[in-house]
């Protein structure tokens, strides 16, 4: 009857294996095959270089506003490497590295930031959802996919992502709660980059860690160094194994930092200091991982350089391809905006489609006239 | 052939669908053990178990959001929102995702899911239990919005909704659940979504209605018949995509039209009916089209609900004004 | 760098002072003045008797469906007694005892369950919101009221309520999060009656207690025996004092049980056993509190009986008054449905108001005709 | 008098309102230190501090829900939703509470609050950043929905919205933020909510529009003028409660009408305009009313947005068809 303390069974842990100076905690080092290590590095690099390239394109007016991914590669690749092709990947929008690994052509990524829905069409056979703009709203989808796995007795898992800001949304809470109640095989990965646009973590939540929110769902929760791909790997592997074995969902928080503005439209000087960004620049995930690969003898300096070249070639080719596709009849077809709203075009929409057709016709007529005039004037001058 | 009421007819369709198709699952608050607060899911939990008949936590956004996920992963979820008064909790999932996935992915991912919701007034319920806001869904591109009016079409349309490759909002006029019985065939049947039905022929005036309000239209037509006024009645059945061709055909014949629905008037379904008739039958109109609808106020608690809900008397007066214009 | 456990500062406690057999833990007994104890009992009883009376009226067709409150009186009164008149009370819908204490006339309560908006109008000078039907949606309002207190430098607090089912809603999470981030002076009281209509607690959440969810918000959290008004009092008093002193929000879970169906339309036999309900009947809050008052010499058996009579008289008078009001011109005025939507009636709504006027006129004409006919026939027969 | 753009005008109104009235607070995602993603709250945080200029966590329902609570407790919150594409997260708070508190409490509790939201297309943004769904709000009883079209009326209407005793949805056509400048008076001014303005007189045809689409109407009118076709243009300014009297008066004069808006057509604002004209000016109409609007599809990503957004060419064609009917 007295005043007693209720025991909370879960322990919230912190994990770091490869620190910012590439010092390794050998006792915790995961056993990852060399090929897989190389793959991880390759897609981290591919993500980074694509991101950088897209920034240049955006500055040249060749792309619309887009959220940059630099700094988030370790969380994305360290986790996604643990799921299989027929598992599901439900990203937010900074998991560029992981999406490329899952099979999204770079040109799709470029296309969707260039205003083409065709870019958000997941390739056939890729069990991914496209990037999700409304914050946290992808999380219930991930849970539903996982619930369906349970119902269909599939032994698959879902890996899904969200930011620190996303934790404030009701959808995030509801998704975590559903997942825990239904023991859905979902791994929730929070990219805690400490800012939601300009809003810092302490304005987003009163608690110290995102990981401890797992206690509200009786779910394992862990915080890892989000720039340490090995720590991310270990934590997400445990979670994936547990989910696949029927142990339900887990919450993993990767502590990291945006190395760039929020999007190409953002000016971070308004809300955070360059000095802090410089500090975090030193902790970024690729350099330490490259050192690790070298120390371990998995890749030589030459290998790393070769990979740079390979990646550079891939990115360049993709840019060319994307810009060609953007001029293709298929992608420019105005009817694309109407024809995929429903399986079939209903009557009233068909009437609107006809309106669009009339519009196009008039435009083409005008163009034809103009051209005719031009060639006339051309002939005269 | 059996004579059953609408509640039973919807329940029958759910049984049939779950029987035929393993992918169909039913989910929502209290749909399992409790069999739904209106008992629409009667017998399902006992028959199909808690994996396919899922009592969910109390969170509408997650119900719709996880249903989206389930349909992405090969199931055909039918999710129940206990009352339309609470579907706004899920509106960002409906607007932001259910209505858009096919378009966003250019056809690669589509969502065969149904949102079942009891809607409308007339059951002496408290606040948030009597709303009729089908226009929100009709205004949202990418959604189909179906509203049955009787046992037989309720069952048939629910089958069509479940078989539809795209999300269907299936609104159940709760005032009709146990209002009357109708013969339904032994064999399961479907009805095309997006097709209105002329349920009564007449040459003097067209009444366009659907759902529970259709009763007021029918009653009015019967009373007017005694005064030798012949009403044609169009039951929309699908409020979006709306079958304006059927409406327009009728109005071209009668030259006059009254729309009857209990939802709010401002930017409601009736406004759209007027706009389409204006576009397609302008020269045939002999009088302005009247809207007999709920007022633009929150539907009153039940002590004054009757001042809000369209009744036959209001329809009759509107018809006469239209005829005497 | 290693794998370490993150310390969670908060301890989640359980508190019980007066057990189901009215055994008292003297060491924890709060020091409540006798008059206050009597007030608490009075309103608990008034709530219970009003609830019972309304059930009878509902069965006779004199009321609409309503959610019953029996069993929740200790949580409601044990908490609300700790706030002052100019503090705010934001109920869900089972805080009948507390609403009556705060100054809601019984007849208002009866009127709103009888379909009159006039019943949900809070009396002047009562800082209460009306009952709230959409689950959890009142919680952000409570937080906003508290945030305004901080902005206006008021030293007030907000006491707000919600069920176990409500914890699943995004609004509940968002409200708790906002309150903790903004240190709003809000006491969140969860009436955990272990069911949301038919859905049992374990289908609502995977965690053992609601209280532990406080960890996600770095907020004090405690579970109390919700049928023990003294435990509720102590826990909420601590929380109120903390809030008033600028210490921010708290989460209090009162473990209890619905002694009745969910609403008059519900059949609990479908989802819980009568045996369990009988068990909980023995633990109900009024009997043990009455025993405590007697043991303590605050009220004699005679006092308790007198109070029954007093309460009964109040309820009876209120029923009469409510049913008279329901027939009054003021409450029957059909224009009430239109005239309070905006401060002024805009043009388009005025046109609809006129339509309603025409409708009323026709109705009155018909009635007049009918009456005329009746008196005619009356004269003839 | 100064020449400023709409972004600056709205910002000016916010400064003026916060200056005049201690109860006014501004809240939302990134409205403080960052001064808003469109910089509409520039200078407020520095001037009024973080108690009155509140950066909130990322949760729209809580932003609106706590604003409701604040207004109940004596403040006048102006909450910003970053883009209308995300206001659906808060729709249950808007529909369920913001629009109802006055009616529910029979006038005892009312909510003097403003929801500011940039809406509409034309800024090359991604999905969920270009929606125009004012009809959802117009269909919701108890709300006022205001849409300015230029710097001067933006400032005046925002003042009116802040002073209004009831919740006002204030939609900012983001394409107009920096599109053009206009003189605004030194003294702050208001404009009555619910009053449309005839911004151009003409006798041949009435164009009804508002927000960013008004530019297309104006451009069309100017081009048509060259062909000696005289358009009258009504800028609604408030889409609900809509000032149909002004529209009707104009249509009675011209006999013809084209409605121009970028929101979806089905049950959109245009449908309501048609329905009201039908009710009030039936005998004056010489041709069906045309709706030049967004199609009933999700607004396309920016590579094809132009096929969706009404432009002057579409308006001109619609006018000519109406005139040649
Ligand atoms: C529901 C919703 N509200 C607002 C926005 C606008 N917005 C885009 S990103 C962002 C911040 C997200 O922060 P966080 O979740 O931490 O992710 P990060 O961008 O830092 O990776 C906001 C407010 C949005 N996309 N969705
Ligand atoms: C948002 C919302 N969804 C559904 C309902 C229907 N409903 C009314 S009460 C209730 C259960 C509430 O459970 P809980 O929060 O535990 O409160 P209790 O009734 O047990 O006190 C439900 C589902 C509602 N009122 N609001
Ligand atoms: Mg972030
Ligand atoms: Mg409960």
C-alpha cells in the first residue's frame, strides 16, 4: 500500500564503436564481410556526391529546392544494409544513400527534385516507398506494412526513418504505439540531427534523448553515434534480428548533425553557429569510415580513389540521363497529370482531360503559327 | 432472397468479402469482440479471428495510416471510423496519402482500401455524432465517395468498393441502418461506382438526392403525386465521381431540379450538382435549381436537429416554388 | 565510447493510502481540513446520484445516450479540490463530480445529455471548458490555457482529464510534449479504467503503466489507486504545487474501473466478465471514503444519511428544473441553432435563418389550422 | 505612404498588431529566430521576444489546439501553418473546436484567433507545398476564410482578422508574396471581412476570382479590352462568408460570368458561386457560367504545374465561349 517505485524493465543504452578520430572499440566491432563494408562505403559516397552535385545543379537553376542529405549517410547505410531485398524500406527524405543502395536510379532522385512525379515512382521489384514530405506521416505506413507481414506470416521486416522534429507529431506516437501493440516487425530509425529546420532539439522535446521515448511503448530503445556507421550497424542489426524473430519493433536514435542547410532555400546562419557546424564537420561519417577501411586493410588509398572516380562517373551519367529524360516525350506528356489519379479516368475527369487537350491544341497551334511566322521572317531577312 | 435491413446487408457483404478473399481484413475501434458500436461487424471476429478482424487502439490517423501500409503490402483493409465526426483526425492521411499514392508513384503503388463510416443525423446522438461532410472527400482528388441508400445497394456497393483498386470512402447513412428492409438476392452482386440511379420517373421536376435524405425526397414525391405533380428522383449513390450525365439527362427532360441532402450547403454536393447542370443543361432550365440542405451551422444537438435536417415538407415547398417560378 | 546505460532521472511511483477495505496508511495520510473532506464526499455522492438518476431517465426515454461516471468520483474530486476558482478545469466526460463542484448546475448536465447546447454553456465565472467528445482533443486546449498563463505571468494552473484510450491519440502526445517543452502549469490526470469502450488496456498500449509515458516528456509521472481519493489528492496536490511554483506539468494515472457500461448504449457483457466488475464493485471509491470519514470522526452515520437526503433533494430539484427549462421558450427557440455560430449572423446565413423562419411559420400555420379544426370538431361532438 | 510587396505588408500588419495589443502572440514552426520560411515574421522575435513570438515543436494539431486554449484564456494567437499542405494534421482541431466553441457554449466562449497559411502554387515547390483547398474551410460552418490579393488588402484584412472575435482562416497566396508592390497608407487600416470588391468595371462579362488567380483574370480582362470586350472583375477577398450580393449585382448587369480559381473544381468555391448566382440571378443569365479552375487532380509537381494553374489564356477562351454562347 505504500509509496513505491515502479520498476521500468528497459534500459536505454548508448553505443559508439568507431569514434570521430577513427579509434575503434575492438570489443564491440561487428563482424562485417569486406565486400559488404565496401558496399556500405560506396553508397555512402554515392549519396554524398549525388547530394553535392544536386546542390550545384540547384544553384544553376537546373533543380528545384531540395533537402540535402550530407552527414546522414552512416545512419542510412548502417541500417539499410541489414535488410533484405524483400524487406521494406520506408524513408523520410534524407536517406539518399540508402535509397540508392535499395535500387533507386540516381536519375529518379534528380527527376523528382526537378518536379517530375515519375521520379517518385519506385522501380519495379524495389520494396521501397518514395520519399515522404509530410513529416512523420510515413511511419503509420511502415507499421501497416509490418502488420500485414504478421497477418500474412511473412518473415520480413520494415526499416523506417524520421527526424527529431518528427517525434513531435501525433503520427509518430501513434505509429510507435500501434507497432508495439501489434508487435509489428518495424525498426524505427530516428535521424536526430538536432534541428527541425531552425528549431533546436530542446525546443522540440523536454527529454534528453529520443531513445528513452521507447519506454512509453515498452520497446527496446538505444541511442547511437549516428556518424558511426558501425554503431548504427550493430544497433539496427540487433533490432532487425529481433523483429524477424517475432520480437516486435525497436527504436534507434542516431545522433548526428546536418552538415548543410535544411534545404537549398534555408539559411542556417540565422539559427546555428558556423563554429558548431565546423565542429561537427570533423565528426562526419565518411572520413572515419574510410580510415577504418584502410586500417582494416579492406580498402587501400588507391581503392578509395578508384571508388571516387567510379562514383563520379555514375553521378555524371545519371545527370545526363535525368536531363535527357526530362526532355523526353514520355515525361513531358501533360496527360500524365490526369491519367494516374485513378485506375480509370472517370467521366468528369475525362471532361477535364479534354479541356487540357484543347489547351494543348491551342498552344500547339500558336507555336506552329509562331514558327511559321519565324520562318517567313527568316526568309525575308 | 431474404428481407434484411441495411445494417444486416452491410454485415452480409463483409462476411461474403472476407469469405471470398483472404486479403480482406477489417479494422477499427471496437470492431472485433464488441462487433462494432452499431453491430455492423457482427460475427466477423468469431469467424475470422483477431488477425483479420482487428480491434485497434484509439487513433484514427493510425487506423487509416496503417491501412494504407497494409494495402501497400498486399492486403485489402476495410477500416471503420466509428463516426464521421472523428475522421478529421485522419484527414492528413486521407488527403496526403490515401488519395495520392497512385498518382505520386505513377500507378506503381495503388491502395485497394475502403474507409467505412457511419454518417449523418437522425439518431438522437450527441455532438460530433451526426455530421455529414461528404463534400470534404468529394473535393479531394483521388477519392471515390460512395453513399448507399438502402439494403440492396449498400451490399452491392460495398462489394464494388472492396473490389475497387483505389481507396473508396464508403459512408453509411446511420439513420437508415434499421429503418426498413429490402429483398437482397442470394448471390452476391456489385453495382458500378460512379453511376446514379433514376429510382422514380416523372416529367415535372427532378429531385437529386442520396443517403438518408433520399427518404425525404421519396416522401415528398409521393405527396406531390397526389397533387398530380410527377417527380423524377435521381439517387446519386456515388457523390464523387458524380454521375452528372444521369442528372443532366433527367433535368433536360423536366427542366426543373431540387437537390436534397443533409450536409452543409456552402460548397456542398448540391453546389456541384448546380454547377454541372448549369454547364450541361443551361438552356433546358426553366427555374433556378433549389438546394434543400442542412444549414451552414454545426448540426444541432438532437433537441433541435429537426430544424436542420431536410424533411419532406421542405422538399415539397421547394418543388412548388420551383414549379411556380 | 563503449556501450553504456543512459540514466533516466525520473522514478515512476505508485501511491495508495486508503485501501479497498478502508485501511489507512497513516504515514501517508494527507492533512485535509474536515470541511474540505466533507465537500469532497458531498460532490462524489452528488456525482454518483446524478449519474444514477440520469440512467433511470435515459431508460424512460427522458434523456439521450450518455457516458456514465460511476467509479470515477475519487479521481475527479481528489484532484479538482486542489485547484482554485480562478484555475482552470478541462474535463473529458466522466468528471461529473468535479464539474458539479466547480459550479456546473446539475440541470445543465441533464440538459446537455438531453440534446441542448445550452447545457454545454459554462456558467459565468466558472473557468471550465465543457465536456469534450472527440477523444484527447481537449488536452491541447488545456496546454494552451496554461501557456497563456505563463505568457500573462499568472500564477494559475490547469487540471485536465483523459482516459486510457485517449493516450493512443496523437493529440495526447502532442499536448504532453508541448506542455513539457513550454513548462505549462498543467496537471494531466488519466482516468485509467482499463477499457476504451470494449478495447482493453493491453490492446491500447504495450507498456504496463500510463505513468511511465511521462519519461518521454521528462515529466514527473505517478500511478495512484484511482479509487482512493486520498492518494489522488496527495499526488495531484504535489503536481498542482509544482505547477504553480513554475515546475511545469505532471502526469498522474489513476487506476480504476468503469462500474457501468461505457454509455447507456453499451453492453459490457460482450467484452468483460461480470465477475471482474463485481470484484471492482468492492473497490469502489465512495464506500471506503465514507468509512474513512466515519473512522476519523469527520462524519457520523447520521451525517452520511443526512447528506444522502440533501443530495437526493438537490438531484430531484435539478431534474424538475431541467425538464422545465427544456420546455421554456428560451431553450426551444429554434433560432438558437443559428445565432451563436458567429458573433454576428452574416448575410448568407441570414438568408438561411429566414428559410428557417418560413419553415416555422408554415409549421405554426399548420398547427393553428389543426387546432382550429380540433376545436371545431370539439364543438360539433 | 510606402510601396511594399505583400510579404512586407503582412509583416507590417503583424508588427502593428503586436504593438497595439499585448494579447497578440505569434506562433508556429520556425516563426521565431528563423523569421518564418517565407520571412513573414521578420523582426518580430527580436522585437517581442520568445514569449510572444513562439517557435513551436513540429505538430500542427497542437499548434492549433494550444492556440484555441490561448484564445480561451485571453490571448489573441496568430498561428502560422508553414504550408496549407500540412494543415490537415490540425483539421480535427479546426473542424471540431475552432469552428464550434462559440456555438457549443452559446456565445460564452469565443475564439479570437487567426490561422495564417501560405497557400497555392506557382513557386516551383515540391509535393504538399502548392495546395489550394480553401473549400474545405468554406464548407466548415463557423469559420471565416479570407484570401487577400495584394499588399494593401492583405494588411487591412489581416488587421480585421486579428480584431475579429471569431476564428479566421487567413490564406496567403504565396505566389503573390513578392510579385508586385503597392502603396499602403501610413495609418493602419482595416477592410470588412465578408465584402467583395469590384476592382474593374465592365458591362460584358463578370469575372469572379480571388488570391493569386486574380492575376490571370486581370491579365485576361486587359487583353480582352483590346478586343473591345469589357470585363467586370469581382475580387471575393473573403471566400466564406461569401459576398454573393456583390457578385449577383454584377452578373445582373453583365448577364455572363466566368469564375477563376486554382483550387480543385469539384465542390470548390466556384461551384458555390454558380449555385448562388443560379439562386439569385437566374433570369439574368445569358450563358452558362464557366469555371476556370484547377483540375480535380493533385496539383502536379512543378514540371507540369502550368497545365493545372489557370492562366489568362484559359480565362480568355472561357470568356469568349461564354460571350459567343
Ligand atoms: C507535417 C509537416 N509540417 C511541416 C513541414 C515543413 N517541414 C519540412 S522539414 C521540417 C523539419 C523537419 O525536421 P526533422 O523531423 O528534425 O527532420 P530533418 O529535416 O531535420 O531531417 C519542416 C517543419 C512538413 N514537411 N510536414
Ligand atoms: C476521436 C474519437 N474517436 C472515437 C470516439 C468514440 N469513443 C467515445 S468514448 C471512446 C472510448 C474512450 O476510451 P477512454 O479514453 O479510455 O475513456 P473512457 O470512456 O474509458 O473513460 C470512443 C472510442 C470519440 N469520441 N472520439
Ligand atoms: Mg532534424
Ligand atoms: Mg477508459
